[in-house]
């Protein structure tokens, strides 16, 4: 492979993986901070749920320090962001359409994760409507932040 080809491939990888991964990292920190603040303000265990790994077969046997638990969340956020960005590119979503879909898909992810609350004593009860509302609102905001960052990535590529 010629040096020019390697450089072009590296630029494509940075553009289509590196930047979305960075967006996932930043949006993941935003979601974590938002849910941490919400839990402190309301007493609803929404940040605890974000950090919860009681439903992962091998990992549930261990208690990890908070930074390690948060890093698990960030890994999921980065992987999700890269996948969502690939979907955005695949369907050529831009502007409001992209914002709507990315936000909605993150709301669906939030709703999909909610049932794991039933698998832990530390998280909100499955029927806790207030906690569900905070959890869903935070995931929709996360989706909005991610869509905004994706828009910046795409605009940067156009210029």
C-alpha cells in the first residue's frame, strides 16, 4: 500500500470512526453528568441504573470502582455513537431528519434498557414512572446532543 493510500485510509477512519467515537465519548459524559445531577436532586436512582451491570452474567459477580463502571458506560456510548453515525451515513440523513431519528433511536435505546431495573435491587422499580420519565428525558437529550455533534462532523466534511 502506497503512503498516499495509507494516509487517505487513515483520514477516512478518523472521519467515519474517530470523530463519531469522540462524539460518543462527549455525549456519554453529558448523559452521565445529567443523570448524576438528576439522582442527587431527586433521589431517583437513575445514575445508579446507568452504572448498573447486575444484568451482565460474569460482571455481576464483581463490584467495580465508580470510574470503572463509568468507563463501561462510556464504551457503550462510543460504540452506539459509531453505529448510529454509520446509520446516518447509510440513510443520508441530514438536518432535522437526522436530529429526529438519532434522538428517537436513543429514546428507544433508553426504553429498551429500562426493563433491566427489574434485575437489580439497587435500581428504580420497573413501575417507577418518575424515574422512567427522567431516564427517558435524559436519553432523548443525549440523542439530541449526539445529533448536534454528528451535524458538526458532517458540516466540517462538506467544507
